[in-house]
């Protein structure tokens, strides 16, 4: 099923012609829970990984309030998804047996169980070039793989905790059958539920922090006479996306462009992947794709706007920036 973003209520460049030169395309990924294979683009799905290549690990020390195994995270989601789907309002949500399992998982394991051994990263996304025209695939590559270390204090910055692989799918002769998994997850909301993608290219304009201040002032003044929101309706697409403009900063001032340079070679970086805490929210509801209207009887868990069940911090967005000099350099990630 394809997902189609409704047309913008207004092309903002018709009101502010200077924005026309700043228009860019992005690829909305439209993840939906499914059973992706290594052959397709996915979020949280298995990676087409050559059996002879070491799986990336992170040897940094991380902290978590509780630990869960990857299997516990999957079990918890399976129980809650089933319970909400088959819920009988006269009974409680969970059976006594389910409640016991959920309570045990919520209690988690003692954070001191975390050893200093390097922990395998987990797959975040795998994107084939045929699905995402908006990614700068280095010559000779057609597959981007993104992995991270699922701890809240790990995913921001520039380190081995967040890694990219650009490869040529045809070079992978023997696929790794079973990927290593970390013994423990520090933040279960950094474990994407396996999703298939329905990529769609959309047109975007920059967030306010990448615009001339004088233009921002005029846009905000114009907004006051409308029901439209430049940030919510007219500029960047919400949700998981590749390329396009960076997400707006929502809880702090924007970084200076110099702060966003590649830490390996100091080249400028460009937005690569945007990992949100939901596909749309109250402000950006006009981007909700056709076919995703809420059904009155739809279970509230996991929720139509939360297919991947990833939450960044308190509902922020993790913006990936890739080196424009060498996309193989470590990406920079910023919570925005
Ligand atoms: Zn670089």
C-alpha cells in the first residue's frame, strides 16, 4: 500500500518567493510494522550483512536506569499489542499471567549487570538506493545501513555508538544469517519495531534556524493572519525521512554550522536521516498520509503515528548529519 502525503495547504514559496531557491526534496520513509527481509529497505529490520565482515560494536560505558534483554523488549510489545487488539472492555487489559510477565520486564535487570565488553549495535535502518533518491550514495554503493547502541546517553554526538555502512548489495555474497545482539538494552524506546517502508518523495523548505532572520520575522507575521503553521504545515516533513532539510530545533537554540562539521575532516555535513518520536503530532497533522486516518476502533497501542515505537529523549527528533566530503566518516547526531 502506498502512502501519499496530502498536498500542502499552500505552497509557501508563492507567498515568499525567496523560499523557492531553498526548496529541497526529502524521502519520507512511512514505516509500518511488518516483516522486512534483508532484501528490502526497512526500519528495525535485518541487514544485508556480509558474513565475513565484523558486526559493529560499541565499547563505551553507558548508563541506564534499568536493563532489558532484546527478547524482553519484543515480548513486552507482543503482549501489549495483542492485549489491546483483543481487549474485552469488561475484563482488564492483561490476564494475570500477562501482568506478571509485564511487571517482571518493567522491573528490568540491575544496571550493574552491564559489563565492559563491547556490545553489538542494533539495526536502525537499511535503505536501498532504489527507494531513496534523496541520499548521497557514494559511487559504487546502493545500500545504506544505520546502526546504534540502544542507550539514551549513546545516540547523540559522533562516536562508534552510531555507525553507517555504505555498500554495494551485489558485493554481499553470503549473508550473515543471525546478527549478534547486545545482552542488554538500556532504553527500550530506542529499539525500532521491524517496519517495512513506503517511501515517498516530498518537497520541503528549511526550518526557521536555517533561514535569514528577517525572512523568519516576515513569515511569522504572515502566519498570524492565517490558520497555518510554517513549522507544522509548510516547511519540513515530520516523521522518518531521508535527506531534505534538518528537523527544527524544538527545545534549545540551534547549533552553529561550524558545530555541525565532520569531526574527522571538518567538512560541512548535510542532513542524512531524521529519526523522530512519531510520524506526526498535533502541529504537523496535515502531513498524515492518506489512508492513515485514525479509525475509531483502532487500538491505541502502538498507535498509528508511532509505527516504529522509537522515542528520542522526551519526544524529540534525532537528526543525522553526514560528512559531505566522505559519507563514510562517522555521522554526527543531534537531538533537536
Ligand atoms: Zn568528514
